[in-house]
């Protein structure tokens, strides 16, 4: 067996693999946002059945480890006879995961808008859709940004688990490189630092936004 | 498509043993995590500037990198320095430090939530330093952190599945083992997922009930 040395080429290989981590996170976030909006609206809707169904869905997905969701999609899809590549099953699983957590965050933000706003909107003869769109959502979005950015960090870290179904992103690239060079500590430290470089600015941004939101309430 | 329920039932005892191992590991990780969090929080409040910076750097590193990479660093990386840990010990250390970083932040926020005026009021009443910490700071702070800490407990219980990647003993590992010997991955992982879901719901219900009971008692 040939043992390779760790070179600048290896670091470039890891940095290039980080593109797939970013792309995967972006797709999962967009997919999760679409599902999350629908679920958040269902969970805060006036119809009991929609509220219960959305709540049950969110609780179920949040109660199953992401690793299991990835395996379920990866192996479940082949059970139905459909042939999907790792890309499709991984993006589906991550989108489902993101949609449940985002729906949980966003429905909380919608509910945190004071009830008086609803009553004021209804007394102005706005219908449910108009009140939601013109009065509630603009206020909810303001509160929603910091925790959403915070969840994005959780999602980016979550994409590391896609390596377990053979999807080549940053973590998987680290494993491949380790198999060639047998320098696990340095390699995984570099991998960790690349994740850190992606996630730390987002965490900081989320904290700043939260601090800014807090200020007017304290004054 | 062939889906077999009987197959899952036949292997249920092994999966339930895995659930027991997962619960055990999660409980240990919670204990280690809370202990690490208390020490971290204590250092941040009392230690010198460099120690505080070091703790903050460790927290930021832990919170902004994936758990799986941290586990790889501990399990595969440390032996390079002659520190060879068993998979189970590496898993416990990894999970404990991971939870500990989040717990440190939660505890610090809890203590920060106690207003200055409260402490001054305690002093005005003639309470000593320890009494102020015990009655004015610790109890309200604990009350404030319980929901956030409970949420982290549930997350860490689910995160124990990640330690299957370094083949530590728990439910996901046992599911992996069954999967490779029986070639029925979907049934196995579906059953494992449902067990995790049951554990998560039970844990959440238990935490809510406990928090409710304690907060209720303190209010009186």
C-alpha cells in the first residue's frame, strides 16, 4: 500500500470538497424553507386538523436522529424500486429535517406576534390571508432572522453526516484523504477548521442580530 | 418492494438492547456535559483573562464544528499522540464535551439573567456571599436555564446515534450490524428510528413534567 504525504494539494482537495458542503447546505436550506413556510402556516392556521397534522409531523421529524433520516431515505428509496443517486436521497432527507426545525422556529415567531395585532387587523376588515401577509408576517420575520441563521449553522454541521451514505463532501473528503495518508489528527483538524470558517461568522451574525432585536425591548 | 414486519419483530430484542445502551450513554453524556458546563461557567465567571479566552475559544470551536468531526479527532486523531481510547470512552468524552460547550453558554446566560438589583437587594437584606449565590442567583438561574437545558438533553440523546460512526455501542450501531448481516436496511432503520422517536418523546415529557414540578415548587 502506498502512503502519500500530506501536501498543499491535500488541503486544496479539502477546500474543493467544502464546495459540496456549501451547495448541499444551500439546497437543503431552500428545500427546508419551502416546506418550513407551509408547515409553519399550517401549524398556526385557524383549522384544528391542519394544526394537529403539522405539529405531529414536526414532532416526529425532530424526534428522529438526522443520521437515521439519511439512512431511511437512502435505503427506502431503493426499496420502492426507484433508482436515485446519493445526491437526491441526501438532499431530500436534509430538506425534510430542515423543514421540521424551520417550521418549529417560524411558527413560534408567528405566535409571538401579540394577539392585539390580529384583533386590530381583523377589526380593519382584513381577511385571514391579508392579515397574515400584511400585519403578522412582517413582524414575525423580524424576530425570525436570528434563530434561522442559528439553525443554518446546525444544518451545515448536519451535512457532515451525509458522508455516512457515501456522499463526498468535506467530511468524506477528510476520510478519503486519511485513508491515503494516515494523518488523522491533522486532516480532521483542517476539516474542523474549514467548518469553523464557514459556521463561526454565521453564529456571530446570528448573535449580533439577536442583540439588536433585544435593545428596543429593554429601553 | 418487499417489506417484512415479522423480520423486525424477530430482531426486536437486539434493537431494544440497543435502546438501553443509547439511554445509558445519553444519561452519562448528560452528567458529564452538565459537569463540564458547570466548570466552564465557573471558569468564565471567576478565572483570569487567559483562562476565560481559552474557554471561549473551546466553546466556539465545539459549537461551530460537526460532532462527527470532533469524534474523529478524539478517536482517530488522539492515538497519534499515544492516547488510544476505546470507542465507547471516546464517544462519551466527545458527547460530554459537545454538550458541555452548549451547557456552559446556557448556565452563563442563566446567571446573567439575574439582575444586578437582585444581588444588591440581597446584600441590603444582610445576606452573605454564599447565601446570595444560593438563594438569589442559583435558584432563579436554574429556573431560567431548565427549558434550554432540557432541549439540549433531547438533542444530545438523538446525537448519540452519531457515535455509531466510530462503532461505539448503541442503537444505531446495532442497527448497522443487523443491516450488514441481514440485508434488510430499511426495516431495521425504520424500527430504530421509531425507537429513537419514542425515547425522544418520553424524555421530553419527563423533562417538561420535572421542570414544571420544580418551577412550581420554587414559586411558592
